[in-house]
C-alpha cells in the first residue's frame, strides 16, 4: 500500500480506538444445520484465547448456544454476537499480518430454515462470512439459502469444508458442489492432509507447506509446519497450479506475470487472492475438522488475510431525508454518527437491548441519538460489547463496531440511529413474507392476568 493510501486510512481512525478499522473484521459463520458452525465458532474462541475450555454442542456447553432451548435441542436458534482477538503465529507459514493483533467480531447464525430471519438480519450488517460445509454432504439446501442471502447483501466469503474426519468425507466433491450448485468461483487454498480416520492436518496451498497436528495433544494447540509429505506433493502442486490459473484469469497483475513467465512471489499471489475475495470474484476454500481440532487455525488466518475490513467494502448507501437523495456513508470515525439497529433483545438484567452496527462516526455513553423513523431523540444510557450471553460496558463505540445500546425506546429492526443534523436513513434488512399467521389468546381472563 502506498504512503498516501496509508495516511488516508489512518485519518479514518480515532486516536482513542484500540483496534484500527484495518485491523477489524466483522464476520458471520453460516451454513446448513448440523454442518458444524457452532463447533467451528467454539474452536475459534478457544484458539484466540477467549475461552480456556472447548464446549461441545451435544453437551450443551458452547458459548454461542447459550439459551436453554438451544442447549436442550443442540441447535442454534438465535444469532449470537461475540468478539475475539487474533495475533497470527510466526510459524514459518506465509502470513500477511504476522504479529499484528486483529479484532474479530463474530456472529454465529442459525442453520435451520425456521430461523432464517436471524441469518438475514446478520448478513445485512456483516463485512464477510465463513460458509461452513459438511465434508460428507457437500452443499445442502440451507447452504444454498444462506449463500443467496450473502450474495444479496454483497458479503464476501471464504468456505470451510468441515467434518473431513467423517466416514465418506470428500473434499473435492464439496468444492465441485460449490461450483455447480452455487455458481461459486471456488478454489482451495488449504487441503486436508488425509481423510476420515487418517486426517492428520492440512496443506497450505500458497506456501506449499504441511501443518501436521500432534496426535498426543487432542486440543490441536500443538502442530508442526513441515514440507508437504511425498505422497501428497503431486496433489499440492496441482492445487497450486489450479489456484494460480484461477487468480490469473481474474487479476491483471498476476496474469501479466504468468504471460511473461516471470516468478510469482507468494506475497503477490496472496494480495491478489485478497483483492478478488473482497470483490466477491473468488471464494477461497479450506478443509479440516472443527470437532477434531484440525484446520481451524488456518480458517482464522484466512479471515484476517482475505476477508475485508470495514474500509475494504463499498461504503453503505443511505437516503438523505432532507432531499430524498442517496448519499454515501463513508466508514470514518470523525464523520457524523450513523448506525443501523438490526436486532432487538430483552435482557432480564438490563432490559431492552438494541443491537447496532455503527457505520460512521463515534457515539459516547450518555449521548443522544435520533431515530430517523420516529423522529424521536433519545439518550443512549449504556453502551455494551456483547459476548454471547455476557455484556461489558464501554465508554464509546466507533465506526465498524457491532454493539448494543440500552436506553433507546420505540426502536424496531431496521431503524437508523444518527446524530441530529443531517438525517439519513439506511436500508433495513428485508425478510420473506410469512407463510402462516396466527394469534394466541388465553382461555380465561385469569390466564391473561397470569401472563401480564
């Protein structure tokens, strides 16, 4: 990046924020039910150090499936937001942001079709997504639904083919499914090293290195980066050639090097993969097993290396209520505050929570915001960072943050909250029309009083 571009980006950040916009990722974990979204999220939280013991969905003790109904049924019902921090290890693999800590805001979304509205509202405010696929079943019906939702809101994706330890797992078939059923320009950047009960680790296609996990440490914390084993070398080299050709077909800089038969540095290739991923022209694919703790490190590295920060995606577009014209909402801490309420929740301790994505500006605790739909000005008495079912107070929130506000009333999903002055309305998430509607009434007046 040029010096001028670096200086321009630094001007977007408030000096008070701990993690710059460039080092922030807002991602969702989305997939068909039982593809392993929550297990993958749990492993990410463990490897980033947010939790010190991995929970399991079947035990009902994962961080993001915290509702009693979720624990009982072993499924995700409501989308859960959580924040973790990742500092890439200098382990000999090619990393774009080695030793630079990043803040990753994650929303773990439901996979069941009955709760697809939770995915819809989440995709509206995300900058990137990890699409999880079952290594045995490949692309499933709800995989197609969440893929369309991500495309609808222009959300760049990486794909993780999970459950490669299961009998019948086929990585190549899952990639083929993505290309034919989803129309995805999907190419592996990480290959599973072995399958089923022989899964030992993963192969980094770009660096042509193997990551082999220590079988004596089931946590997945211990691994060794080595040369690709001889019996997998031909497959790794073929995957590299295929990836290089796919990138060259879309990226002029790489194509020029290929045409002139010049050497292609790994950093140049990774930069091109990032550009194509952010512009939704390429879907990098990784393989592994979240349950067996193999390959999740590579997924988090890929989130940091390839998925966009808030300044890498097109600016949000809103409507200026003064003249009914479209305006660009540039992601900038110094601009006039503007955020979108995308979810409401009632907490037994703090009351009504309004989940909000901040698109521009800074909001401090106690400041007033205007609901552009109701034209009512209300005070944000508390600002909260969400960690699934836990909350932590903060004094200020900045552009790119996903937070909760306490104190604002008469807010519905899709409302725009901004500072009074130049009033703007952001496009709300849209939901499918209900198939069935019904009303519930108590049998007796006594029943009505009991439920007041």
